[in-house]
C-alpha cells in the first residue's frame, strides 16, 4: 500500500497532543505523534506490545524503566512489554512510534 499524509486522519488526543495512525499490518504499526510544548505521554506499560520510538523533531524528556534522559532529533528509545515509560515535550515536537503487534486500541 502507498499512502500520503493527506489520506490519513489526525486524532486529537488533547490540546497538546495528536496522532496519525499510519496504514499498518497485523504485525506492525507506525504512529506519528505530535506534541505541543508541555505535552505529556503519561507513564504507562503495554502488556501485549513492544515499542520503538524515534524523535523526528523537538526535544523530549523520556523515562523508560526508571531511567530519564532528554533526547532530540535522531534519538529514540525502545520499550519491552510491561516496562513503564512516558514522555514530556520540552518544545513542540514529533515522535514516530512503532508497535508490534498493532495497537487495536488505536483503531476506530
């Protein structure tokens, strides 16, 4: 499948966070998540999913499994199942989150 951003709807999660769930397969999902400065990805863990996140723009305070660091474009993080993680946007920025398997809870 070939797609463009114009063909993929944006979901507004709160005034400082929105996401675009990109076309996916049953085993893999990529999600563009845009944050305004101060936006929070609240600490949580996934029982059934692994995650890799990549910073496309901005800077984020990232906590994974009790370790906190500031990362910017070109940096990222990995999250195994059941590991507590969260982010705070230190400026406007965008993450590319990849999940395996796909997150059914993100689908309409």
